[in-house]
C-alpha cells in the first residue's frame, strides 16, 4: 500500500503541505516518475510515454482514496473494478532479490503501467473488500490533498504526514493565543 500512496502522491496534481503541487511535463515528468519508482522498486530509465501512463494510473487510483474519504465506498469499488478489468490483474507467486515467495499481481501484456496499475488496484481492492477500508484517506489539513493509508493502532489518522499535522496544530495554537 505504501507504493500506491507514493505513486498517487508523487504523480498527481493538487496541493501538498499548504502549497500547490503541479506535475511537470516532458523530461520533468520523467524525472519525477523515475524518482517515485526508484523510491519504491529501484527501477529507473523510464520513457516519456511510461511516465505519462503512470501519471494517468495515479489519477485513476486517486479517485479511490477520494471516494473512500468522502464516504462513497460504492464509487471506490466501481473505480477499482474498472481498473482491475482494464489491467487484467492476475496473481502470481514470485521470488526475487533473495526474498521468499510472495504474491505479485502483474497486468496483462507485461508493460510497466499495466503491472503497476494491476498491483496497486489489487492492493486497494483487498483493503476496500475488508474491514479496514476506512483506513484509506485524504489529508484533512487545509491546502493539502495528499493521500495516506492509516496504519495506526486506533485508526484516527487525519493527515498525510507530520508536516501537515504540525502545520494544523501550530495554526490552532496561534488562533487560541490570538483570541485570548
């Protein structure tokens, strides 16, 4: 799930930590997409087409987080079903890099975009189909729309990270100090 969050947050426009986040185009997009994938899988050397396709997948995945955050699980499920059908995700046991056997969900055709789209959609489908579906969220800090998966014990996370949490707490402190 962490890789899905990184993909969505790195490759979709919106707001991040109180500032507009604009996705670059051309070589800038390739650089951002490469950085995101290197942070997740160590993969580098993306083409411009692969970067643009990954950004499109990230936008499709964002819809799921936004729908769950809005309490619209039906829309989230419909979006995931479309993505699963589109990528034709299929489970496969793999072992690589000295790791034990584990599940991968590559997409049909073996393209980078289909594989990442299928894996991320399958991971989100497992979460959405379980008891913890409400752990998918969008940051509630003003001027931030980055997504997260709440892995806290009590399930009360509201922010994408500590920077936004601290920003909101500092603003509340300033507001209290100003009103007294």
